[in-house]
C-alpha cells in the first residue's frame, strides 16, 4: 500500500470517526439529527436492555481487543503497520454509527 493510499485511508477513517462523534452530540442533545435519544419507540424493558447491552458490549469488546499488543501484532501481519491506528478509528466510528 503506497503512501497516498495510506493517507486516503486515514482521512476516510477519521472522517467516519468525526462524523460519528458529531452525530453523537446531536443524538444525545436532540439536535439536528433525524433520530435522537428521545425519538425511539417504547419497547419492553427486556428487549431494550438486551439490545443496549449487546451494542455497548460490541463497542467495549472492539476497544479492549484492538488495544492489546498481541492483537496489534496479528493485525499488522495482515495490514500494513501505518494503517493500524486508522483501522481502529474506522471500526470505532462504524460501531458508533451502529449504536446510533
């Protein structure tokens, strides 16, 4: 992967992450977004807790696993080392989009 592709990949990854953070502000503050924290339909408590635990657990698992040296070593054997951090940021942003 050449330096230009690494740069483009990094920029895309950070755009995904920054837009998910901007959406989080709107989601939590009920501002500017089509679906906010208070706009969902009322479901039963068990279903809501199950979905929330699953989504937040997925985010926590991704953050915890990808932060480990062993995982980073395996990951950089598959992808170039310069895009390892961008991949972490991209996946974090995508999971945040899934949560919202």
